[in-house]
C-alpha cells in the first residue's frame, strides 16, 4: 500500500540535499559549512530516533511495476541511529581537523552525502534503492579519499577504492537481474522476496549479493582497497571504517540471513570467509608498524566477525558487534587523528608515549583499543562470544578460528597501546624523544566533546553484555530474523575463555613492556630486514598479504589487453575497412601480426611444454600465410578500388548518384 | 504542429542566408531563439501527448503517391523523448558556440538544418521520409566536420560520409525489399507494421533484415562497423561531436525500435541472438579499446560504442525466447524501456562530455590526456563539471545513466544470462577508464601543454568556464540528475510504447 512517510523520506533526503548543495556551492560556503553540516547531522539524528520508534514503511513508483520502497525494521532502526550518531560525532570533530583554510564546503558536503547514501542503503527495501545508496556511497568515498587532490597518491587510492568496490557491486546488478527473471509476476525486486527464488536464479542472486557484500566490507580477497582508503583525512577514515561503507556489506548479509539459509552453500561460505578474514587480517594488523594501517586491518578483521555471524545466523551477535565496533573504531580514528595532525606522523615508533603526553586523547584511545581487544566487560567481548556461540553450534573448527582471531585482536590492540603508553626513551645512548619538537594537540571544545561523547558511548555499550539488555536487542531483531530468539547464547565457559584470553594477552604485553630485551625486539622489528621464513611471513603480512600487488597485476593485464585491442582496432579494423591497402603493405600487416598475435601466442606458450611451442609456431606460420594472402588480395583490390578513389567529393557524389540511379531503376522496374 | 517543429529551423536557416549578412551576435540570437522555440514546441507536444500512449499529432500529406510514399509524421513514446532530448542538445550547442567567430552564419545554418533533419527523422512514419532525413543529416554533418574540424578534418569527414552513406544505401535496399513485400506496395511505416508483410517468408525476411540491420548498425555504430566514429569525433568541432554522438547515433538504434522490430517481427526473433552478440561485443570491446586511448576525446568516442552496445543488447534480448512466462515478459519490457531511456540519457551525457572536450581543446590545444595535469588548479568549475559528467556517464545512481543501464541489464539478464553477465564488465571498465582520465587531467600538480618550444608548462592561460559554457553544460547535467532521480515522467511516456513494440514483436 503506497503511503508517504515524511520523517523517513526526510531522513534520507535531508543529508543528501544539504550535502549536495554544500559541495556544489564550493568555496563560497566554506565559512558556514561546518555549522550547516553539524546542524543537518543533528537534525538527521533526531529523524533517525523518530523513525526508529515509529518503524515506518513507504514507497514511490520508480520503474515499471518495481516501486522504490523504504522501510525501517528492528535491524535498520538500530543502524540508522548508529549511522547518524557517529556522523554527528565525526563532523563535530572535523570542525577542528579541517581548519578554516581547507576546502570545508566540499568536505562537509561530501561527508553528508556519504552518510546520506549509507542511510539510503540501510532503509532500502528493494534492490534498485539499495544499489542507488550503495554506489553513491562508493562515489562519495572516492571524492573523500581523494580530498587532497593536489597530491598524486590520494587520487590514485581513490580510484582503487572506487573501481574495486564497483567490481563487486556488479554482484548487485546480477542479483537484481536474477530476482526479476526468477521472481514471476510478483517479483518486485524486494529484498524480502529474494529467499523465495528457486533454482539457478537463487544461486545467482545469492552469489551476487555475497560478492557485493564481501567487496564492500573489504573481506578476503578484496581487503586491499581499505589499505588505500587510508589516504583520506582522518575524519573520513573514522566515518568510513565505523558506521558506513565497510559495514554496509556486513549489514546486507545480516539483513539477508534468510537468503543465505535458503542455499546450502551460502551460510558456510560466508561464515568461513568472515572467520578467515578475521584471522588473516588480524595477523596483518599485528604486523603493521603504522597506526592507521593497523586500525585499517583491524577493521577488516572485526567486520570478519560480523560476516561470520551472518553466515551462522547469529544476527544478534553480529549486530551488537557492528554497533559496538562502530563506536570503538570511530573513537580510535579520531583520537589517532589528533596525534597525526599535531605531530605529522602515523608511524607507531614515532608515536611513542603519545597517550602519556596527552591524556585527553590517550584515555579515549585506550578505551577504544581495549574495546577492540575484547576486554571484559566492554561490549565487543560479549558480542563476539554471542556470535561465536552461533559458530560453535555449527562447526567446532569455525569456533576455533574465530577464537584465535579474537585473541589476535587483543594482540594488535596491545601492540598499539604498548607504543602509545611507553615512556619517552631516556637520553642515555638512545635517540632523543621524537615528539618533543611539536607541542601536543590543543583541542577545541567541539573536538573534546566528540571524543568524550564517543568514549562514554563506548564504555556505556558495555551494558549490552548484560543478559536482559541482550534479550531486548534480540526481540528488537526478531522481525528481521525470525527464530533468532532461539539462537544459542554463550555458555559461561565461553565467556570466561575469551575474556581470559584477552586479559592474558593484554597483561602479558604490559608485563613484557618492563623487559628491555622485549622492548628492543619489538621496537626494532620491521626496521631490520631479515631473510628467514619468519621475517618473510611478517613482511608478507605487513604488505597486506600481497593482495595490492595481485590487484595491480590484474589491472595491468587488463590494460595490456586493452592496448592490444586498440592497436588491432586502429591498424587492422579501421584500415582494412578503409580500403587503404595501399598504405598497408603486406610486411606491415605481417609485422603487426608478429607484434600482436604472435607475441600473445608466444606469451601463452612460454613455460609450457614443447608441444605447445610447436603448435604455436605452426599456428603462427599458418596465420601468417593467411594474412599474407589477405593482404595481397587487399592490395590488389585496393589497386582496383583506387581508380575511382580520387579524393574529390563531387566525384564520390557522382558515383553515389550513379548507384542511386541503378537502384531507382531497379526499384521502379520491380514496383510495377 | 510537427511539421512546424521540423521545418522551422530550416526556415530560419534559409532566411539567415537570404537576409543581409548580420553581425555574428544577431546570428547567434536568431539561432538560440529558434532552439528555444523548438524546445517550447516540444514541451507543448509532450503535454498534449495522450497518457495512454499510441501515436499522436499525426499529419499526412500526398507526396509521391505513384511509389506509395507519403508525407506521414507523428510521435509516440519511442520518438517523443528523443525529439525532446535533441531539442535540448541543439539548444546547448547554440549556447556553447556563443562566442564563435569563424563563419558563424554558415555554422548556424548547418546546425539549424541538422536540427530539422534530426527531428524529421524521429517523427517520420514513412520509410522514404525516414531515408530522406537520414541522408540529409549526413550531408549536413559532413560539412560541419569538413568545414570547422581540426587536423585531418577533410579526410575524417569524407570517411564518415562514405561509410555512413554506404550504410544508408543498404538501408534503402532493405526498405525497397519491404515495399515489394507489402501488398499493396507501400512505404508507410504504420501500414507496414499493421500488415507484417514478411510473415512466413523466412529468406526474404532475413535478407531485408540483413540490409536494414547493416545500415542501422553502421549508424549506431556497433563493432565492427564503428571505425568511422573515432576519426570523425576526434576531428569534428565540439558542438558537431556533441550532435553527432548525441543525436545522429540514435538514428541507428531508433531505427531498430521503429522499423526493424515492429515491421519484421519474425525475422527479428530469428536473428535476435546475432544482435545480442553484436551488442555484447560492442559493450566489452568498446570499453576495452576506450581504456587504452590516450586522447580524451577519442576515449569518449569509444565509450559511445560501449553505451550504444547496451541498447543493441537490450533490443536483441527482447527478441529472444529465454526467461519465458510473465517474468520473461516483464524482463523484456524493462529491457526495451531501458534502451529508449539509454538513448535519451546517452544523448545528454555524451553531449556534455564532448562539449567539455571542446573546452579542454580550446584552451590547451590538444586532447592528449598526458599533456595535462592538475587542471583543477586553474579551472575548478570545469574540473567539477567534468567529474560529474564522468560519474554520470559511468552509470552512477542519481544520474539518468543508471536508470537506463539498470533496466537494460536487469531486463536482459533473464532472457540472455551469459551475454548480459559479460556486458556487466562494461560497467566496470567505463568506471575505470573515465576515472583514470579525470585523475590524469584534473588532479595532481599543475601541468599544461607548453605554448611553444622551451616554454614552461604552467605559463599557458587556462581560464575557467565562461558563462555561455556553463549555461550550455549545466542544464544537460541537471537534466541527467532529474531523470536519474525522478524518471517517472519520462518512463510514463516510454513504457506504453515499449509494451507496444513487444506486442508487435510477439506476433
């Protein structure tokens, strides 16, 4: 039933419209942009609270018989509040971070656009709307990552981000086509109808959705784009990593749990991808010596848990993980961002004692890191156990991998804390304190306010660990995932085990910090090139499992194919059609054949057996002979064709007119 | 009313030639005013077009009764959006050339004549009339390229003319075949559509479709008949390129929907797979070759091959049997509607992109992307508009291209899963190539083509967009946004017509 719901439309339209207006206004609006943006974000938060309570649905006609539908249910109610709240905090923080000299209107406008697109994704109830929010979010992230466009690196990173996520977005196009083809007359491209597809269409739709979600959430094997996204300003990372963009994939998988359950392979594939991402990217995070890269890898790993939760139908655990991670990760990026702005570095060794020197940011960072570590009673501890209980119910191996990954998250959190809390080195024989030259960051009230707000939220979310609160969330999500109420809760021993592991890792790190030998080993790790397999593995982890190299190689391959095709287009198709055989003597054609065809054949053959080489040579000879023949024929034809080809337009027209006359005579003769 | 719409630009052109030579400014005013009046006329026709679809505003007159050809025009949901898009684009071109000083009167006359022929083709309901406008548009475009082009213009114009003229001869052969098959002999498209003259005559039908198909494929252009397009675009003046890609290419795909599908349904269904394959090859090949281009304008030209490929894919998929039942019918309806929408969307967006290429060339003297870097330092508005146009062209939601490509891909996937799956790659490739070019030209440290040997790379003056350039580009992009967010007012016109095409095709 088409109903118009004002607050719901306003929720998505307000940030999008104001954001577009700000970005379009350009530098003229720089002065008022922060106030307008924060005001808009706050109003959007108010609207989010309203729709979270009223749970409206609304629709509008879009395509033939395929309306655009927006709806807020239990899951999206939690999400809209999370997204808008984090946006307010991050924008407040950005007022100081993006100083008066920066292109503020563009930045704040795009941030609103980015958050607005995420809100569209969250409240979308049909695939076209989802795809619209999804891709506009990608485009906004392109513009935000490339915010500092005068430097070459940020824009290169921005292109990597957009093209990689768009590659996986193709999955949503595939899913939409499959939903329409397999949906019969009732098919409305509604997300809720996807599980009712049958046969190959169900497989295609599930595969498309899964690939799109894994790509957007930077899960294996697409994780590398998140490393590039670090070229954006810190507030962009704070928003992109916490409540938007990367969590959109996890959110989609949590929402479409019934679709994953409808196939036999969907759930396990997603669960294992999530678990392995959590494990592998946890190792990557542990290997980083750059704070931003560590946090980025940890995002992939933490979202791996949400993906795992979606795969084992532990929607409540996954959702709690999502909300708690959003608070912790945005806080971590904001606190780290102040250090990077003040001291101009994000290298961990250089940030030594940062927290000690500036507790106003050090304490919030610590709360965030301890949350990420899964320290009891902070929220991510119990959330992980809740979703791991779901994993345990399905497969012990999945649980073991998840538990190992959870321990790793304590490890990388400990590593970051270890550096920022270490006392500044003593002068004796050591390098002088590196942070000394620049004064510690001076924070405005808005910045401090946003940090305190997020710290309080982060700590307050510990309440989610209490069984009654969790049960309330469970009920809230009941309408999304029917039967999730029966989802197994963690046994006491599971909670104790994971909590104990986190405590042990953190305590171990704290204790080891007192041992000079360990200190030296950790500080110099990475600085010293080693040759052993352990060093190689560490380097491999630090380089994000070489995934960026693979992606680069793939893109270079496509480029090579494109260039070869373009050469073919210019030299063979265009000239051949032109009838310009006179300009293309046989040797040229043969040379082209050698250059393009033969080289690619040879390239394939290299490294394979001699048989392949022999075949290639034989094929080449024949192709060459054939091309020689074609070229000779073309040359002969060209000689004949050249006779009327005088280059004078009136003669061509005369010829054409003669052709016309013949046709006309034919036509009149036949028409009688 | 349609007759006025078609003939008014030519009438103004003739009076410009006959009246004493005025100042360039007065010529521009007359030209722009005519374009505005044309747009207003189209808006009136749009408002008076019946909501239920069907042909409206029909006009008939005796013309060549002895050969069964008459003057018969009318509009429906297939042609009306194209007429409107053409009028918008011609107005944009008039504004864009506001400051041109080189033989303004002749340029304006050619463009006005070109507008007549383009609108005439879209409203023609008689094959001979269609053919006449088809050929006259070639003549006008030949002189635009040859007279105002750069570099190798004469050669490129000649190649364009000869190639597409050959295509039009093939088209004429096909039309004659249709005429001979009809009983009584006629060239009237409405009568031919009603009679389905080739029903049950497989060989005759296949030959006629071959002739018509090749003629239209050259114009569209599809791989492998596209080789006239890159040189023509590279050497044409910006406004000429915009009209060539925005309006003239649509004549090919419009011909598929207006003539090939409804008049020869049996033959079309038989050969639909060929069109699917040609469409997919055009999509992927066009995108890949565009990816390798080092010349901005040439790259945009190849993306046209890619974007027009989607249309050919959709109309091909609409003729195939896969995905039967109500779901299949809905999918095909979506695909055909999307193909018409794509024509409108591509007209606006590629028009904008070619005009932007013209801005680049006018200031920098070359289209070579590697010659530029960091242009946004000097021309931020130009950079922003090009960025927006690039995202719109790569099919970002919120712009018209997404509505078009989403419908085409979603609708074609059911009938033709493998081909459409391959065509999806085109969506990715266009994103990669357009963003790479935008990054190269507009971001990074400032570097412009030197004004002379030994000159520094930052001395050249590179002013931002002038008002007339902004005024010509902004409406095109704004319209793309409106169509991307609120497509219903256009879809309401297209959908009955595309349903009609599918009904005729299913006979």
